[in-house]
C-alpha cells in the first residue's frame, strides 16, 4: 500500500513540474539584421525579376481539350459555362497546336489540384490535374 501511495505522490510531483515547465513567457527585445550589401542587391534583383515574370511552377485542372473545326467554339462555351457554375475560379483558354484547352485554378501543390478536381468530377468527369505555370 505504501508503494502505491509513494508512486502516486511521485507521479503527481513529476506531472506538476512538467506543467509548470511548459509555461513560456513571450520574448522581448530588439532584432538587428546584419547583412552583406551583396545579399541586399540579390534580394532586390530577385524582386525585380519576380515583378516582370510573376508566374511560378504549380498545377491547374484541365477540363477540356479538343482539336477540330469546331473545337474553339466548344472550348469558349465550356469556359463560359464553368465560370457560371463555379464563379471565383480563374479559367484559362489556350491553344497549343492542334488542341484548344481549358484549364482552371492556380494551385501550388498537386494535392490542392487533385482535391479541386474531385469537387468538379461530377460535372467534368474527364478532368485531370496538369503541371503548369500559375499566378501566385
């Protein structure tokens, strides 16, 4: 009986100490950044390049591609339909010989693109995620 009481008391003291140890106070003070001038120049150069070409690697969901005499009209109609059914999602119509394509979204990861593709799969069963340059 004494052993059980002793173990329970020791466990209580240990748990109590751990609870107190987890309380952290916010840090206070000043931060001074010391950087080489060349690092600042590279940062400025990268910023300027990003402003000129804002596209980054990412994913979109392709909902249509077709070639033929009437494919441009089909792609335009499908793009308009998608924008009506799913407002707020950016759509892109492009032509890469010989196909007209309609792609939607700006997703940074494949997981995001697949998740969106699953949401629209009922309306667009032939849709699939594709790697593309996106706008952040």
